[in-house]
């Protein structure tokens, strides 16, 4: 079994495993396991993928819930979802309309195991709670020449044992300049954020924008995500961490395919 499956998690803490890219699994003290954006394709050509082997054998990690932030292939991966579904017919899959449609048409997941969500929703995940926010506004940002996104982009705050985890999904480049996006997340008082960013790729916040985003939200800790997977989209997490001032959110780097125990 996967190490997370046998891990005992104490009350008031949560285990967070980062695989690579924006694929995470969390486990609370009740034993509930939640995966976020599982992406573990087996065909991994060396000119595209950094690592030849996927970081997870899905059959070795029993999963209660799968959360999908949006329907891009590295966040809603029918191949990985089909293998997760093959391990249990009790797993619940939760995501925006385009992800739900992809599951319905490209996998054998039963309809009763799929739930569509929207920004503003609150969903019980056994003893944990999911709060849904926007990662990108549906209209984009015309004033900044940012077109509307091609699919719905969501972010998640998952509350486990009093610990509040924010998964950003793929946020708009200037997320920190959008008071409505910031306030929706900040109101839920997340402790730690797992943040997609890139030093020069304009779809996501740049390093300085990520720092501002974390600061305005009021995070205690920030973790760099959306890396260590694709050859052409990787970045140095230490360069990212160096952008944070001494006061404010503390950068926290998780090594690929490993877990931390986070306590509020």
C-alpha cells in the first residue's frame, strides 16, 4: 500500500502528500483520503516529462473523494480517474461542469458518484468540509487583456481537523489584483496555500504576484505547486522561496512525491 494509506494522523493535524504538478492527497485524523487533481499518465516521453515513472500506483491508495479544479488534461485526467475508479465503486468525484462532462463521457464512473460544483458551494467530505472559490473569473480580465478562460477554473479550501488548506488550482495571472477573488479566499482564513505560479509563463502569477497573493490572503505558509512534472514548465522552488520577505507568509517546499504533517 501507499505510505499515506497506513499513516496514522493525529487530531488537529492533516497529512498532505504532493506527487508532482498539482496532484495532492490529504488524509485527516478520521482516515478519510482526498485526492486533488490526480494526474499520473503512464505514457511519459522523455522530451515532455521529467520523470519516466508516474509517482503513484492508483491501486495502492484507497481514495474516498477526488476533487478536480478544472478540465485541463493535467488536472482532470480520465486515464488516472479510471484507475482510481477501478479500485473502488465508493469513490466520489467532485468538480466543475466541464470536468463532470469529461468523466461522464470518457470514463465508466457511475453518475451517482459524480457531483458538479460551483464557486460558493460548500460540500461535506465525511469529517472535512470543502469550500469552492474561483481561480479565474469567468469573464477573464478585459482591462488587462486577459481573455475569458476556456473552462471553469476553481480553487478549493479544505477544512480538516481545524486545519485550513487552500489549493489554488490554476489562478489568473493577476489574481492578487482582484479584490473579489482575494476576499473570497481570505474570508475562509486558510492556513497554508498550495499555489500555482511560474517565473515567466503569463497564464499564472509570476513569483512576485504569487507572494502578493499569499500575503493578501493572509496565509501562514505557502507551498509552490504546478512543477516537477513537465520539462518545459518546471521552475526552481528555491528561487520562488527567495522572493518572500521575512515578515509575512513563510515559504514551505515539499519534495516531489513526499508528504508533510501540517498542524495549525
